[in-house]
C-alpha cells in the first residue's frame, strides 16, 4: 500500500511537468520600476494551445485572442492574469503587481564618442528625459544620440521647472549636467577606455504630476575582437553538461559562457559575444577536434582552463593555449574564482588572492593576474594535508581576506567525516568550524559539493550538492537545510532535476536554478524556498547572469545563437507568494551605512543611524554585527515611537576609536594591537521572504592610517610664496647645531621643499598645518608638533618658555631627546613624547628654558635670526600620540628679510678707524699745543713779577 501514495504523487508531478506552454510578460524597457498604471505590460504565450487571455475588469487588453497582447490597467494592486488554453491542463495564473507610482519618466543617457577617439581620459555624457510609452524606437534601443521631438518637449518642460541631472560615480564624485539649446544636458566625467558605470538622479520636480526615476547607466567600449585563425580550435564542456558561466571578479561585464558546443566570451555584459577559440600551439589537438574543459577562471590578463586534471593558460594577447611553468600539469581536482570584488576591502600593501586551486592533498591560492612581476610564483601553498585527508571543495570566505575548504577525513574501517576549516590571509592561521559536526552522519548529503560564503560580519555560508542546500549563518549559530514547502529537498520538488546554479545579489535575494529551469527563491537567512512560476521550457539551455545593475539576466543558448532577456525577479516573487503565509515582520528598514569602506583614525568619530518600522507587537529591532569589535567603541542609542499600532525604532550608532596611547609602555606594540579591519553589518533581527532590504548591509572599517593621509603647511593669508626664485643658499658654519669652520651650500629642491614663505625677520611665525587625504582637505591639525631645520641650523628660537605655557614639570627639548646617537628624525616622535602638563614625581626642573613644542592654539612662535636674513628649511612632525596612526610629517621653507647689510661694510669700518685715529692725533696735538702755550704764558707771567 506504501507504493500507491508515491505513485499518485508522481502522477501529480508529471501532470505539472507535462504542461507544454510557457507564458511571460514584461514592459517596453524590461525595467521592474515601470510596472505602473502609466505603462503597458506586454504578454506573450509560447505554445500551440492558446485560446485567449483572462484578466481583471480594471485592465484592458488590445487583443485578448492573440498570444502576444498588450495590457494596461487603471487600478493599482495585484492583477490576476493567465492564458486560457485548449488542453485539459490549465496554465498557472500570475498576480502582477501594478503600482500607482508617480515615477514613470526615466533618464536617458548616451556617450556620443567613438571608440577610436583620442579622448579617453574623460567622457562627455548627454542626458535627457523620456516617456517610455512615447519614446522613439532609437531611444528604446539605446541608440539615439539626440532626443526625439516628444522627448525634447518633455525635457524642456522639466528644465523650465528647475530640473537638472546629477551624475554620481562609484567614487562618490558628482557632476552636474549643463543644459544645451538642443534639448539635453551635458556633463564631462572621468572616463575609462573599456567601461563606465554611474547613477543619474534629478530633483523632486514633476511634469503632469509625474516624476523622473533615478537610474543606473552603463557603457562599454570593448576592443574589437580579432577573427579566429585557421589553426584555432574550440573549447567545450563534456557532452550533455549544463551551461557554465564565469565572470570577471571586479569586472562583471567580462564573462565566459561554456557549453558542450563551444565557448562564448563577452566584454560588454553579453550585449555582444563571440566564440572563444584557442591556438593549440605545441599542444596536440584531441581526436574529436576540440579541447574538453572541466572548469575555467577568468583572470585580468588571461584565462585558466582545467582540462583533464591539468591547468592551461590562454593569454589575452597571443590567444595560444599553453602549459605554463607556474601552473600544475596534473592532479588538479578543482579551482574556484573569487565571486565578489575585494578591491574595496581597505587592506594596504597586501594583494588578496583571487583564485583557489586544490589537488588531492594540496591547497593553493593565486592573485588576479598570472603575469605578476612582484611574485616569484603565481600559486602559493597555504595548506598541505596528510594522505588520509582529501579536499572536497573550497571557497573564499565572508571576509575578503579569508577562505575555507571542506575536507574529508578517512580512516580505514571507520566512517569518513567531513570538516570545514578556514584560513585568514592577513593573519595566516587555520580554524576548524563546528558546522559539519552539527549534523548527524546520515543527514549529511553526499558530494560532489559546491560552496559559497555570504558577505557578512559573521561567517555565513551555503553548501550544496546536486539535491539540497545546507546553510550556516553567524559563525555556526544558525544552521540547517534549506527546503521547499512540502518536500524533502530541492531535487524532489523539481521532479528529480539537479541543482544547476545558486545566484545571490546584494539585496539578500537568492535564486536556485535547477537543470530543468525550475526556479526557487528565498531571502538569505530564511530556511524555506518558494517555487517560482515557470519562465523557460525545461529543455532550454539557460543560465542566470547577474549584471552590474544587480539585474538577473537569462542567457539562453539556441541553435541560432545566444538570447539575453531580463528576468523580473521581484515581480515573480510577489506573484508566487501572493496569498501565502509568507510575510515580512517589518514595514520598512533603512540605514545610513551605504559606503563599502570607511577609514577610522585616532580620535575620529562617525555617527550612523538605522530606522525600522513594524506592526505593533512584532518585537523587531536592529542588530549591529561585527568582527574585531574590540578595535572600535560603539555607543548605541534607540528612540521608540508607537502610533496607530505601528512602532518605529530609530537607532543611532556612535562609532569611535578610544585608546589612550600617551602613557603606553610600548607605543608600537599598542598601535599594532589596536589597528586592523572591522566588518560591521546592520540587519533586522527578523526577516521574511517578502521583505524589501537595502542593497548595502556591510561595511569595512579600516582602523588605522587612511590611505594617502598626510599633512601640509598652509601659506598664511597675505604672505608671499615664491617659486623658482632661488637655486641655492649658504649656511654659516657657526650657526649649525654642530658648529664647524666651513660654511655649507644647500641646493634648494623646489619639488621637495615647495615655495618659499617670505616673512620679516622681526615677525614671529606659527606654522598652520592642514590634514589631507590625497588632494582632499580634511581639517586643520590641532595636535602638538615639533619643527627642526633639516640642514642643521639653529639660529632660530621660540618666544615662550616652559613656565609661560604653564608646564607642571620640565618639558622635553631637543637637547634632552638627542641622546644615544639618534638622528633628529628618530629621536623625538609620538612613541617618545611625554607631556609636561601632568604632574610626575621628582624635580620640577628648569622651567625657564624655551618651550620647543608648538600647537595651533598656543602662543608659542618661531623667532628668527636678528643678525642676518636667512633661509630655513624646516621639517615638521606631529607629536601627539593620540592624533593619528599615520607618521605625519612635512617640509616647509621660510625666508626672512628686513636686515640691511651695507655693500661696503668693511671699508666703512676702516674709514671709521682711520677717522678715529686721526681725531685722536688732532686731539693729542691740540693738547700738546695747549700745554706748551699755557706753560709759556705761565713762564712769561713769572718773569714779569720777578
């Protein structure tokens, strides 16, 4: 009797499977945002038994008896549509959600520049506004260079109302459009020779009560493909294999589609593609006339193919299939290419791996380019296991710097066990996960396995074979099997078909495609999938492709060529879950953490917010997940509000780096210990398959020195700054820190020292220091700093003493720091700085010495030589240990003026001496004459009285 229910269930499944017809729908631009009351829906039925369309009264169909019809609705909401057929079996109905959104105009953009143009450093973008229902065919096909009459009319009305577009690049730079008399805006943006991707958004301005939808635009300029040569042969999968797709890790528009009839390559996201062939070179061509490929990896400078256990290389330039000395020639069991770009991971001076290769007992990793002058070998061994351990599969981890592998441990006479172990490239170490130990041996599926980790703050992964998918979320705290409703596993719900693809996007959507083209859907984090409506015939050769716009494309290979169509995933999921128990525990969730990476220096503070709105009583809140949480201090504040049975929680996260380095026993050790990369994730504590979630949920925080951070000395307002007015200058040997008899001549390096700041010798000088990231100004520096002349002169001083700045003990000085033979650059810095404003046991010291530490807000200034106008080239260095992880230093030059030195200074001295001697001689002679005359008068007077 047990066989009867099984037989009946099999008949039911076969009954569903035998439905031959397939029907689809879309709008004119295949854009899910345009399923609105203002836009038509195109219905299409493929099959011979079509009768007519069934649709609600609030919708109109131009010809309901045609398998290709156009429908337009007058009421928003779910509209039940299905084709009526002559066969006994009914076609499935869909519930199309038609919105009443006021956003129905869209931005059109074109780059009117030829590929061969010499102008590759920038691109000119033309933009105008179109109504999809009234647009010109060229605008629909993205080939228009100027607006149509109707679009020009709409655009000018928007312009007159104050509309203008803003282009936002991935670098967060924005560029405004400037309106032209021909009815469009123009903007110039930084260009790329091969690819451009940007967002266009406008202002909240309406025309006819309708607004413009913000949109993402992509442009490609692929190199023209050279025709295949006579010697070149095909690359194919084994006969009967399903399609296989690989794409560029950071260049999603580069893709390689493998099939058992050949290989197609694209450089523009499959807008066009051509067959990929290889020149066999010295390799013998197999008897079947083509190479049978098992796997492929798309690197930046070429393609790696796994053929019969060996890895072969095809360079992008010469297109010859060769054995490469850096690639293994036997025993390769698998390779895995990174699926998520790691270029935004804020690791510095380290190139993360992009490829994993495993042999039976050996695991190797390699970078994104085979030809890398900085590496001795392309592949590096990261793990070697004993013969009893075998690699089953491998993948890169939830954090870009991690990877993991599933291994099988076999002991003769015992049951083999599988273990998951992970590795970190930044801190080389292996950790074994408890994931596989959570399942009973009988519940663990058999291989072969595939594995993919989710981008998350906690390690989260999916592991699947041909029948089912296992999951582990949040460091093995949530685990289990993903199943469809009322079926034991995915294969059972798909009439025994095998899992072909597992596709993920950044909005937590997961599509599972079976080999018979049945699709299952769920949100990442859910343990139950929903079967979606039939979109493709079971025997169609199709594969899913996620492009740069996060759109799911279906690539279908037919005898006529490759057909590409957009798949309205969100419309399909809404329809499939209409009327089911699937719901979302919250109404909306949004947050401000929308950048993939942030930099956190010492003293920095960042404020993030998250808001979640949910029906009363659901108990939803926001979780802030993190790894390396001890590197950051996170303060969380929440505000709750409830109105009309709807609760709102607004949460603020204040993120900072709070460590005191001023009294560190080992400054260098503490700095390394408290710096690193923290991954933060903002998620609701509850989700559902119907939830709308933001695309960004994780960000990486680089706790350390931001890239290209440096300081510059700003030119004081009104102070002259001369360039190229000096070749060299002389420093007297007597004014050097180490006096010598000979003067020194300094060649002035304008590229290194910058312009000369000119100031009067009597004016005190306080350097004003600014902080920069690259060429972007950050803020004024308010930390303590020191200066010294890089060529050793010491004829400058400071106008304040330690007592005058209120030191509580004797401050550090250059004399006290220059001990032990250290150089000026090494002797004094954040690692050795001790403040004088803290009381310490011992003597106060001499507080009447010059205070040699400066600050933006202090009254301590530089004073220059009062004897001679001079040129000083100063080094400046930030001294405060709590200011930055960076070694902040700069160079600036000051030239004093105002002291007048006579041209004939020595001659004047000689003349003065001669004049003085002459005057003394005259005075001496006058004195002698006076004495002689006086004596004669006295003698004459004496004789007279005698």
